[in-house]
């Protein structure tokens, strides 16, 4: 009978021990996570402010795929950073350019193209949309071609 009492006590002890271990392994919600349905919330969790995390900057502009157009150079306005060409239909097209805009086929920089009116060019550009402004054609490369 002594062995039975000893075995029963050991069994009861192990059962309590395993139950305590099982309760200890219940996953706790992440800090700031909403409570599970039916689960009480703790006041300390509700009052904790959200951490200051870096937020991504709003996207300032979106650009379309690169396109190109051929035409004759009409004018360059270095102050406004624009270049105008006349396409083969006779329409005048205006483009903005940046300091990153490349000029190929000539030793002249963009401002130097101002003296080359009538020269055939190919402009590689993207249509850039900035929130609150009309879309603009922005030249990424200007190829000067021989007449």
C-alpha cells in the first residue's frame, strides 16, 4: 500500500507540474497588439503610447516608362531649365531638364545647345506627375544628331 500512495502522490505532483508548465507556455500578445476576443485588457497596455518609428516619406513624384521623340531644336531656356523642339508634324513640344540630363552627340552642354536652333535632336524623357501639379515631360538624355 505504501507504493500505491507514493505512486499516487508522484502522479499528482507531475500532473500539477505539467499543467503549470503548459500555462506558462501560453503565448502572450505582442505589445500594442489588439486583445483577442474575450480576453481582458490591461490598463498599462492601453495607456502606452505608440513608439516613434521612422515613417516613410510620401512619394513625391511618379514617372512613366522612358519614351523618346525626334525633332528640331527650337530653343533652350537655361533659366527655366526647359528645352523646346518641333516634331515632324510641326507641333512644338516642351521638356524640362535637370542637372542629371545627359547630352550626347555634341561637346556642348545643354546651355550650349541654345545656339544650335534647327539642329535635329532625339529627346529621351519620362512623364513625371507631382501631386497637385500637371504632368511634366522631363528629359533624361538629349541626343544631338547630324543634319
